């Protein structure tokens, strides 16, 4: 099984590319405080009705361009 992440679309201005923001919660080892981290991934898609704000699942794939090695699987 390939590596999958769930995130929210923050940009759809590029052709065949979506920018997906993935958030995760990390716990500080000393103070035991939890905080959010986020990272933006560029994901490839061929067709589909995806808009900014949609929640999607992305999957790791072979490199498609210089900084794009994820593809959109489905909308949640």
C-alpha cells in the first residue's frame, strides 16, 4: 500500500495541479503541549470537480515534475 495523506485544497490555479494542505498534531516532549503543524503538497489530477476548501485524499506516486510526486485519489 502506498503512502496516503488527507488534507484540504488551498489552491487550484495551476493546470492539472492542486495544492493540498495537510495538518498533523504533534506533542511537545517536555511540556506535553499539543500543537498543529502543516505542510503543503502539490498533487496531480487529471479530471474531477475539485474546488478550494474540499477535503481530499492524496497518494504518493512516481515523480511527475520537479516538485510534484503526489496524486489526488478521491474527495471526502
